[in-house]
C-alpha cells in the first residue's frame, strides 16, 4: 500500500497554501510533518483526507488516482488536537461509531472495540462518557476510534498538543510501539522538533506550503539541506554566525577566530554562515577546540530543569540550551564556549556545505 502526492498545489484567494508537493508514503511507515503554524501541515492533511481538493496535481493510493474521491469513500481516519468525541455516547459507542456507520456485524464490533481499547488501555472506561475522563483518556478514546476501523491511512493533526508533558511522552512511546506492528500509513503533524525526534520514522519539513526537506528523521536532523531546514529542525532555532575563511583560519570578528581544523580545511576562502545548535554551546570548556567568547546576558529563561540563555556581543546574538537552572543578571558579562567540531557550514546561498559528525545530544 502506498500514498503518493504528485505536484500537489492548493491555492486559496490567490495564495498558495500548498505549493508543488511531491511525496510518497509507504505501508507501515510513520511519517512526521514538521513546520511552524501556518506552514501547510493541516492543509496537506485535508487534501490527503479528501476534505479539500487540490488546485492542481494528483493524489494516488496504491497507484489509483483518488484526487476527486470524497472523504466518505476513502479509508482514512483523522485525529485532531482537540478531544473530539461524542459527549452523549459512552466510550464504547464512541469507539464503535465508525464500525456502526460501516454496517459491521455486532459481534465483530464488540471484538474490535475491546481489542482496540486494550491496546490503548481504556478498557476500564468503556462504560463511561467522555466528560468523565481525563484529557489523556479522552485523546486515547479519539485515537481508538481512528484505529478501530483499520484505516489504510491515519492522520494525526498535533494530537498531543493539549496534554501535559508526562502524558505526551507516554502517548508518544505508545504510538511508536503501536505502528511497528501495523501496515497503516501514519502521518503526524507537529510544530515541535523534539517531538519529531522522539517519534522517529521519516520527517518532512514544511515551510510556507513547500517541502523543504524529507527523509529519515535522524538524517534530516543531522544533515539539513539548508539554513531553513536547520532552523526549523532545532529548538531553540540553530544559532547562525557570519564568518570569513582565510588560508589558515575562520574569523567572526576581531575577538573570535580559530584555526581551520581538518574538516574545515577544504573550505575555499570567502564568507560563510556557520551554524551551531544551542545545546552545543556551554559555560565551561569541554573540548580542546572550544572557542572562548565573552558575551553579555540578555535574559535567562528557566523552564523546569532547563535554561535558555540569550546572550549577545557587538556582532551577533546567541542562545544557549543548558541543563539545570542558571540565573544571571541582565547585561552581566560571562564567557561561553563554542565547539568548532560542531559547526554546520552553509554558503551565502544558505545551502549546506559541511555537517558535523552526528552527536547523540543533537
């Protein structure tokens, strides 16, 4: 089973919501659509589902053109970020509803509802109504309703965004395990790079309705094709520094320069954009090739057990993603350290020229 989008575009009031998208999804695959709000993720899902029709291009399922086929005639389920359940029906009847619409025999309905409920750990709640459930249980119910019909394609439109962190982690793990054994095509939309990394599979980065890059999640993350991919697949966004390469060194400004190492020695003389992920910057030297930089603190954002430290100097601004709680005064002068071997190098056209060796920290 396969799903193919060929040169699919969607124009609304003269504006491209989706522009010339070419993608293929295979049976049993878990696929993430990553992009900011209004990047085109929901628009693309609506086209796949048959809720909207593309302005141009074709959508094929198993090689058959279904571009003009209505949503009712497609074997597709969709799970939204809101907990969409029927409040007047029990959990059992919510899950059973697509089977009843399809005229499934009662005995089979009972078997499939219980099997799906067991899988999503909501069996004990089958006699309850949705409003008696927690947020996580309500979303499990919505997911069970999507899974019970054994659809060929299941679309998840940011389904965990309204849940707390612990529940999101739990459901992500369950989803990864769940789709390992199914032949369904799962497509999951998110705005969060860390969620894409946690889910794995393949990732397609969307920006302004266009596919920027698509491939195995780890590959897209570690080897972004361009500055846009690197920025969108990094939280906080990757830091970018304009630097000049001479015969022997890289210079960012009069206070920051370093000799060319072996991996960067092949760069031709000229100007480049150097990218460094916030998690790779540190407050203490960790590597022999670390560059020391004196900066001033703009703000320290403390989020749980992490700190996002915004700093600046006369030439650029940087963000550090630090483990633990770090408090600083505004305008306080500190030293930070940049590992040379973690630099991404982009040409002035923003295309990737050099990627660092993969690191488990990302």
